[in-house]
C-alpha cells in the first residue's frame, strides 16, 4: 500500500512538473518574441534578369523557396502604409494629367515636369485633403510611367516610392526606413548596380561564406550607399523617386528636406514629394513646380458628393438639392476627409427621411475644422455606447502596433476580442462556416458604425506585391481608422485621458482581449496537412498572441494559466494534425514533439542570408 501510495504521489508530481514545464516554455516565449524576427517572413522567387557576368552576386541575392527571406517581410512592412491609403474615387484626380491653363486655379504642369522638368515637384495640402491618395493614384498610373519614359529617352530608368507614416513602425517614419526602401526597390530591379553602390560589402561577402556575422547597417552606411546610388545617375541612367508625407518624418524635417534638395540638383534625378505646408517644405519647394491640393479638388469633391447622393438626387433634382451640394463643397475648403464624414451624415439623414432643411441643419452644425469635427462626432456617441466606444478605440490602437501585412486586425478577430473570457476558453476547436463568419462580421460592422460614429470602419484592402510575389490573399478585410488625423486626435493627451476614463471601472485590458481573439481564430481554422512556418495563418496568430501576452504582462490582468493552457492545447492540435513542418531555411521538423520546437527555430540569425535581407533588418528585433 505504501508503494502504491508513493507511485500515485510520484505520478501526481510528474503531472505537475509537466504542466509547469509547459508554463515555463510559454513564458520564455514571451520574451523570445521581443528579440526574434516576425514569424511571418515570406518567400520570394529568384531575382529575374541577373546577367551571367554577375554570377557571384547571384549567390548572395538568389533566394530559394525554402529559405527564410527577411527581405520580403521587411519590404512588405515598408509597403504597409501604401496599402492602407484609400483608392481615388472614380474619375477623380484626372485633372493632374491635364493642361492646368484651362483651370480657374492653375498649378504647375505635372506632365510637362515629368517629361522635361528637373528637381522636385511638391504636392502641398491641408491635413485630410487627399495628398496620399493622389500620390498613390499618380504612382500607379501608366500615364506617369509613359511620361517618365519620354524623359528618359534611350536611357535606363529606375523608380521607387516611399510613404512615410508617423503612426507606423520605426522603419515607416525614419530616414533609415526611407533609405532602405529606396535602395531595395532600385537594387532589386537593377542588381548589377550593387557592385558600384556597395563594393566593399560585396567584396566582404565574396570572401566570407558565413553572412550571419554581418551586423545591422548603420545610418552612415545607408547614407553612403544612397549617395553612391545617386552618383550612378547620368544621361544614360535616370532616377525617379516619389516620397509621400514628408511632414510625418519622425525627426528633423529640415534634415530630410536638405537630403532631397541636394540629391535633386543632379539633372538626371527627380523627386515627387508631398506634405502639409510645414515651414521647411514651404521654404525649400514653394518656388519650384508645385500644386496646392486643397485649392484644386472642388470638382472632385462635388462629384464625390453627387455620386454618393445620386439615388436621392435622381428623385429630387430641384434647386434646393443643388444648393445643398454646393454648401457642402464650399464648407469643405478642399478637405476631402471632411466631405467623406459629412456625406455619411447626410446619408444617415436621408435614411431617416430628413427634409432638405433638416439636412442643411446637419451641415451647418458640423464644424469645418477636422479636430472640432472629431470632437463633435465623439460627443454624439450615445451615452450607453461610450464605454464600448472607448474599448474599441483602445483595442484597434493596440492591434495597430502588433498586426500588419496580411495578418492585420480583421472584423472577425475584433468580434472575438469582445466575447466573454470563459466562453472563449470553453469554445471547442472546430472550423467556422462562411455563414457564421459573415454574420459576426456584419455584427461588428454595425457596432463600429454606432459606437465610433465613423472614426472606425471595416475595409477591404488590396495587397501590393513585392517583385510580383506576396504570399497570402490578394484582398483582406481589416479594421482601420478613417484617417491618421483621427488617431492623432484620439492620442491628444486630454482626449485620450477621457477615453481611458470611460473604461476605467472594469479594468479593461485590450492586449488580453486580443490575445484571446488570436487563440480563438486558431480554434476556427482547419489544420494544415503541411505547416509552412512563414505563411501559416495559425502560426502568425500564435506569434501575435505572444506579443499581446508580453504587453499584457505589464497590465493589471496578465494572461492567466488557463489561457496559456488553452493556447498550448490549440497549437498542439494543429501541430500534431500536420504530417510535417517546413521552414524556408531548409529545415524540417517532426510534428510528434511539442509545437514550440518549430517556434524556437524561427530565430533572426537564420534570416540574414542575403545582402538585401541584411540591409532590411531593423535594429529593434535584436
């Protein structure tokens, strides 16, 4: 009996030790996620067009489908801002390619500058006037490329773009991110330039097969390479750069402006730039080719309003309706975002069968200043919805810090984030049907409209491809703020203090809610027969759950043991359901052990296998 009792006691202790070991592993992974690379690194196919006499460079640049490719992940991060910029409304911004002399408000001829001009062309505009949308529209137009070809003539032409984003990561708002992105775009399309741009680096790599010993390039190296790239510009090789949002640069604006104006002195290099009219840009660019966007969008704004109200306007084509549209256009002062918000208010009034006078009252009561308009919108949130509105704002802002690329915060994930903790823990592991998902997405869309008053919305984003390759779906659903100015408004200290007060009574933790939503999403996915670490949705959600758990560690409600065990159970299910696990570093893992075997393998040192990949590694993942 004593022996049997001891065996039972020993079995109990072994079980407790096994649970503690799992807990310890997961806790270690919290901190590991701070220093390892983002697990959603991607694959790209071999670089095309490399000449045979650069076979030694091919060994450095070529990326097989089974290597972990940091280039793709980091360059996709830099493109993330461009993907969130709204598409231009149908048949708007066409005037940019027309003759400005026929306009009541002329601007510097854009096509003429593309074909024959030099230096910088500056797109200036108020906050919310549509500068980023115009820049995206221009850069994706074949008319722009045709005009640049006319400028280049028989010469080779290389172009690159960058969209600064003050709300994004360090790479999206610093000079280092700008230089890395421009270098990557140009060198990817013209790899033979590497021997002239970074000769010492190539020499070092040719003499050292182990590229893991490379350290992160510092600012001086990036600047030197960019300067060497500019020196390649000549009548036989011309460079064009489009840079959006200079005012969102997170450092000395004058330093950035000086870099651009100095580079643009070369007649074979030209820059298209945009910004709000900040002093450094006004001083540097106002005497050159320029346009003031808020003075030129009157017809675009009128078309936008008429198109969105057209069903009602068809029935009521009288003078009062025309005057209402004119009042909206006039009061907008060229700020497109203001018009979008006011049009939504008018549509709500139309659904309520408001008269023209009542609709005019709606327009009159809305402030023409964006910040005042945001404050007015928040004030109109019904009292019973204000706590939930606060929690929505906190959750989406937290999600913006962690989730990017094709794994952005989706409406379905946001719906899961606001379910009861116990119901998520007790939910079974089973695939969700399309009908169930659509129902939940419709519900959260309605809640976004009623709680955020239009500051948050569900969008379908078209994902750009890098070198014609990007894993994952071409279109994704994402929850976004209507504009970066809305985030700037919410982050104003006084406003943010009031937002937090609304949810202070229930100790709300957005990171914890998002942790649980990641786990629940994994519960609803069918297991993969073969797990490909870099592209696996489940793997990406687990990795982001780790990030949220790390954030939650500093809150009053850290992730509980039961929640960690739920994550462990879900990941073990997906791990053991697969026949094998592949990593693009040519590594394979059996799936009969614990799933953390694969997670621990995705170490950043395995990623530094190419020159460009090394150039793209941000310092904050070391």
